[in-house]
C-alpha cells in the first residue's frame, strides 16, 4: 500500500496521477525523470508538504528532473516568506530536526534570507526566501508536482528554473549565456 499525503489523489494509470492543490501530479519512477533525492531529504520534503508549507525544489535536483545531470550534495528550496508559510515552515523544521534550529522564525518571514540545515544528523536543505528574477507566488502557481516514493514534491517549472539562472548572471552576459545553455542544452 502506498501512503500519499491526503491532498493527493491517484486517479489513473498513465503518466499523470491525480492532483495536489490544483496541480497535475507526475509519478517519478524507473524509466522516467527521477528527482534522485536521498531518503532523509525526501522525508523532510514529505513533512513540508504534509505541513502545508509552500516551497519549490530548484537547483541541481530540479535540473536532474528536467534531464540535466548535475551532481549536488544538498536540496535547494525556494520558500514563500508570507507569515503563515513561515510559521508552517518553522513548525515543520522543528518536526524534521527534533529541536529548535539555530535561526529564528522571524528569519523565515523575510525576503532575501538564506537558511541552511546542514547538521550531521539533519537533512541537507538549503532554503532561500527570495530568488533574483522570480516572484514566489507566480513560480509556485506554475510548479510541477512530482510523486516520488509516495512523497509529493513541488518542483520549480523549467521556465522558472531557466529564469532563476538567467537573472543573477545578467550582469555578466557571457556567464548568463553559459548558465542558460547549461539548463536548456545538454551538459
């Protein structure tokens, strides 16, 4: 029996399976694009989803989902910093790590914050409350939800992932071109 968060409904046997919060749900399985998320980090993402936290997987793990082979040690998340989401995220983090983290709940409710869970016994999560060139609400509404090992994971859309890579590099046009090519083309 597969345990799935209550907002996910498995409806058919094709590539699409039900929906979560109004988004199509794609099952990640052998033969399809995998997220390749270690089990400890995947359990943390499942906890975030079950807690109603609005987040987006981006960075190397999201690139892997879209077919770009990128080695990475952590899981990069873009998190909404609205007060309700910050409160849910704080409670979920306490649940995930089993203690109060070193940062404050107020840090989760501010733009341009970079928060890391990298302790030896903690999942390796790298959370950003802002990503240059992207509005969280817009990106969240265009996300793809992927089901991996019964965990529903919100993945940044390919277009937003490209936009996230393009924005900070626009100061150096050659760097911008290299980053966009790395996402659009094969490595």
